[in-house]
């Protein structure tokens, strides 16, 4: 996979301001409807919809809550997401760089055709690695370029991650969701008007002979 060596001018960091929008850091969901129709969305289906692909929302929230307050504030304003592929040496270099600097980040893997399509929608390219810091996009990996943008975002130059911090596991870029058709409510049981034939009435105190009319 291509390795980007073109460094963006430092002025771009000032012009773009590293906007805090985190749209690119959101997972892309592949939703399969009851009729087999496939759609893509950045919004997860309802909670009662079972997920076919895994996610790390809970793990990511737990990891963020364990960060020091200052680092937590930076990570919430300028979240870092790394998009990687298998057998990608630059991807490994980018991951190791973030780990060694102590930058909390989310990793999305790109392997399926759906992942590649979603990556092209996000970055305009299918090359890896690809990263985002806030809304700033970084194509390829250059430690000099990534250092500049991380510094501009305010990330510490040395790791401040606590010893108990655990990085969320990497998850596919596209999370497949299977939409289940609504279950049909069971039809209410209608009372039957057919009464069992009544047997001969036994004698009663007021009718000791058991006479029937």
C-alpha cells in the first residue's frame, strides 16, 4: 500500500484549525433489511436490532473515562482514528507511533469490499494508512506530519496514559447490521361458542326427580 511522503504545509494546520467535528471517526453501518436490501448509514439501527458485525462503543467509552482529565478533554475535542489494512507496513508504523506517543485512538480495519467503499467515501482514496485528527485528514504516514498535527491539537509529547489503560480493539470500518422483520403478534384466542353437550341434569333439592323440559 502506498506510503505518502508529501508533507502538508504547517499553515494548513492553522487554516483548518483542526476542527472538532468527529464525523469521520464514526463507524459506518451496513444495514441488511428483511427484503435483503443493503444500505449504508453512519447511524446505528435501534437497540433491539441484533448486530452481525462487532463494535467497540462500550469499550471506547470505558477507555476514554480512564484517561487523565486533560488528555480526556483533548481526545474528546480532537479524536484520533486510524484506518489500517492487513500486510500494511506503513499501517504498522502509524499504529506504533501513536502507541509510543501515548495517543488514545480508535482503529478501524479495512478488508472487505464494503470497507473499501466506505473508505473511499470518507477519504476519496482507497490507500492506507489513513488517519483523522478531529476533522483533519492524513493520507499515508509520515511521523513528521503526524507529529505536527498532534502537537497542534495539544496532545502531550510524552505518554500520559495510566498503566491501567487498555486500548480498544480494532474493529471493521463497516459494521453489518441485520434488520429483523417485525414479529407478528400472536392472534388472540377467540372464545368458542360451541359448548359441550350437557349431560342429564342430576337431581336438585328443588327437583328431586331430575325432570327436564
